[in-house]
C-alpha cells in the first residue's frame, strides 16, 4: 500500500492526447524512439524557424509528473519564439509511450531522447535540458549521465523526500519513500550553465526549493523569478518568463539575439 500510494503521488500520467502537434500550425515531426533499455517512447520535434540564428540549438523538454505532451502546447509556442528547436516527449507510461513510469525509467527515457537528438546531428553543447517540476529532477540526473550544453530548472523541488514531507507532514516520508529525484544534492557535481526559475506564488512547490537549488549549483548560474502559480507561468507572466530565457540564452549560453515575432 505504501509503494502504491507513493507511486500514485509522484506519477499522474494521462494516456489521452488532448491536442495534436499540428495545432501549432507549423512544421513538426512525429517521433518514435527507444529509451536506453528499449522501451518505446513517443514525442514531437518542432524545428526552429528557417534562418534562425539559434537554429543549431534544441530545448529538450522534460515535463512534469502529470498529463502528457499534449498539455504543454502554450509552452512549445513560447519556446519556439526563442528561435530554437524543441523536442518534447512522454516518459514511459505517459501519452503514447509504452511501459510504466519509474525513477530509473524516466532517467533512461531522457537518455534515449538525447541519443535521438545526437542521431539528428545535435552535438552535446547544443542540447539544453529544460525540466519542469518533476522534470527538473530528471534533467539534473540526465546532466550527470550525458554531456549537454545547459540546464533549466523550472518550478523544480529540491527532492521528493523534501516536498513529500511538506505535503504530507503527518507521514514519516523520509523513512519510507524510495523515489528520490534528489536534485539539490546532484547540482554540486555539475559543471554547466544552470538557470533556476521559480515563482514566489507557486502553490505547490515553495520558493525556498528554488533558492536551495540555486545555492547548490555551481557557476555559471542564473536565478530568475517567475509569476503565477505552479501551472500558470505562461498565462500570468509570459513576457517575464521569456525575458528570463532570453537573458540565459544570450548571456550564459552566448547565443545571438533572436528577434521574436
């Protein structure tokens, strides 16, 4: 019962795609690829605008613990305005990806996504892992396992035991939990540009998680305050959000300025 409860709290997948990549009305590629242990995964690849000075870069999206890739369409549109490629995929057990989610499974899924990008001729320094909420834990471990060019932690917790003990203070979470996603203790081992972005009004993951993650990260690192609650980053603060990403790309990744439409 404990393991069942733990798994249900950490992973809340949906198998139903509520939108299609074609809804963005721009070129895309439907992608099927294997995780490093062979599980078949599903994703969408959106190429950068032709002639973009950032067309050599790709944001690898590691999404949060709920829904699937069809629930992040507004984010894809925003990221594409930065002039980069965007590759979003579902972990095992989410959307059209096979299997059942697990901590190690999500790590292998992310590694499989990097391998697919390498086969598309993206070199490590061109791959920017963007982890949203739970995805920040996946992205941090990915950066330990695979060389990448940058790490973005968006509304990410320090670890599952930390956030679990806050959400369920009446349970001995730290003694019984097996799923860790221990972001804060992995960050000191990384040597790459890191952006920590979080909102003070996040109603699920407290702002102090971002402060602790930022403190743990090595230079070069950047902190950016977002607006809105845990899921309304775009709706309540789109310009603020994109301004932070622009600053990170320009000043920390040495990317040319992109004229947004």
